[in-house]
């Protein structure tokens, strides 16, 4: 009887489809229904699947990992696309500021175009040689008139005969008549010393009036000093005194010599060159803005 119970227990333990280990432990697989042993071995147990979820979550993590670089790439591409637009905006602002600066220069220095070259250059200015010749002629005339007057006065005192004194008086009158400008123009075309002096003073006065008109209330030389970037000659030290006088609105009344007026003329000629360059730069900036305007309109319309 004991042998029969033992055989029955052994047969029960060795029945196919039953787990080898006792149930209740975490390592035991889930019981598989009776069937082919190959199916039970090939298919993994549910407990094993739940205990190791990595194979199912790995693709999700991989997809998330793939999506994160793509988002970063999109952000990077967005920033790269925004950088040229910001740079274009900065360049446009700088160009507009430069155009405003050039326009201000053109407005403040436009009186350079009113320059009268002949009035400041003084091409008919009496030179020193002509002045010296006229002075010598004047001295000779005065000497002859003085000699004739002395002869006449000597005749009045009885020191010389009366006919000689009368001849001296006649010579004195003739010499005086030759010095009159109306009579002088009859026998000579050369101007007298007085004419040359008066001509110099008149030319200086006209030049000073023109300089006063050019300087105006603001001081043309002082305003043209900001165009030194377009003409380095305006930075020369020989113009420093002109610049200081123009800044204090005292330039016109200090132009008392021709050398000062010629220096002023040289400065205005250099300023005129700078003005032409500023004007050309302003026109080029406008042309560039007009050329870039269609591209901006097409981009905005799209």
C-alpha cells in the first residue's frame, strides 16, 4: 500500500505540463496549459515580460532621443535664420544713420557752392613791382613840383631874376596839372600810385564782404571742418587760425591782408572737393537703398 502511494506521488510529480518548482516563488514561471512542450519553451512567461520592460520601452526612448535632436536642430535652424535678419536690420540702421549724417553735412556746408573764385583770387591785384614803379613816378612828380615852387618863391625874394621866377611858376602849374587824374590819362595809361592803393583797398573790401556773406551766422569754415573724413587736407595746421576765428564769428573782420584771403580761398577749394565727395557718397547710398528696396518688397510679399 505504501509503495502504491509512493508511485502515485512520483507519477504526480513527473506529470507532463506541471512546473518543476513549487508555486509561490517569484522565480517560478506562470503555469502553461497542457499542450506541446515546445510551445511552453519557445514562448516566454508573462512574469518575465513584466519583470523586464526594457525591450518595450527602449524603442520609445529611442524615438524620444531622436525627437530631441530634431527639436534642437529646428531651434538651431530658427536661430540661424533669425541671425541674418538681425544683421540686416543693424546694417539698415547704420546706413540710415550714415545718410542722415551726410545730409546734415550737405545742408550745413552748402554755402561752399556760393564761392566766387575771381573775387577771392584777386587776379588783378596790383603787385609790388607796379606799386614800386608808381611810387617812384609819384616821387619824381613831387620833386619836380617842389623845385618849381622853390624857383618861384626865390624870385619873389629877389634872389633870382623875375623871368626865371615866372618860368618856375609856369612849370609848377604844368606839373600840378599833369598830376590830375583826368589829365594824366591823356598822356599815359599807367595807373598812379594813388590809383593802385585805392584799387587794393577796394578789392580787399569786396573780398571781406564776400567772406562775411559766405560765413553767415554759423561760420562756414567751422562747419566744413566736419568733412575732414572726406578730405584730409582740411586737417592741416595752417588752417587752425581760420578755424578758431570762424568758430568765434570773427573771421571776416580779421581778413586785412591778401595772404589771409588767399589762405581762406585755398581752404574753401579743399572744402568744395570734400563737399563733392560727400554728395557722391550720399547719392550712392540712396541708389543702394533704391536697388535693395525691390528685394525687400518681394520678401515681404512672399
